[in-house]
C-alpha cells in the first residue's frame, strides 16, 4: 500500500529481459530485496540492491497495462516506498495496481497552479468524480473538473518540480490508478438495485456515500 506522496525521482538505467534497473539515489541505501517500491505508480518488487542502483522484476502484463514498457535510459520515474503502519497518510490509499493509461492533453499555468488535462478511457472515467482522488504517475491528486473527454487536475509548483509530471510532454501516456474506495463503492452499487443513473458526485452525495 502507498499514499501517492512521491519521496524522490529516479532515473532509468536499463529495461529488458524482465528487469528494470534504476538509479534511485539516496533512497536506494534504505531498501532491501523483497520490498515493494512504487515506480511511477506501479508496485514492483525489488530483487537486487546495489546503491544507488535498484533492480526490479517486471512482468509482461505490467508492461502491457502501464507505460513502463515505453521507458528509455535517462527517463525520470517517480519513487515511493511502501507505506509503514506508523507512517502519515499524506495523500490517499494507493495500491500500485494501475487501472490503465491516460493521455496528457495539455499542461498550462493557471494563476499559481499548473493545470493538466488528461484524456481517460471511458472505462476509467466511470470511476472518477469531481473532488475525488486520482493517482497519476504515482502522484496523489484531486480531480478538479470532468468534461466529456477529459479530466483536469491542479498541481502546485512543488509537486511539478519534484515529480516527473513537469517533464512529460503533451501526448505522453500516464499511469492511472482511480480511487480505491470509489471503485469498491461503484462496484457494490452496480450489483444492487440502485437506480440506473450515472454514478456521479451528485448521486453519491444523495445516497450518503460521500
């Protein structure tokens, strides 16, 4: 389990033969083989520690469902070690199991914020509500707006400069994990006799779920 609060950025060294090797800097020295590490939102298992390098196994299924298969040497990745029981929950509950990929439409300055618009597949938008949580590239964010073909999130300058979200060009595919609690709520409602109407923020508020 993770929180979506990125602790550091790493740099890809190599990807191939079912292994991902990254330069994790100072974060590597505190890691141990067998531990979980979220790499741009994807939960991976560390198999070798040779500071500052970390090596992780990576499945074909993971490469298919995430953007990790697109990584090249030198690319930046967001890093977050697994949550410990006595850690603060600064973001929201994140599993590291990616639901799909979104496409970065635009990133622009809006006052003191940066606003990113991301196109999501229809099957992911069903689990997104305004003011709800979403994880992009492992970063815990709040959905500011939902339009017909995209969502918008606002990002503070600190987050932009301390994660890889500031380096992603338009058209990039981003790893997306929708809100864990929201997914369970919606799946429950879909299996009950709830009215056949959109499971949007208004409906969830009326039913007392949020």
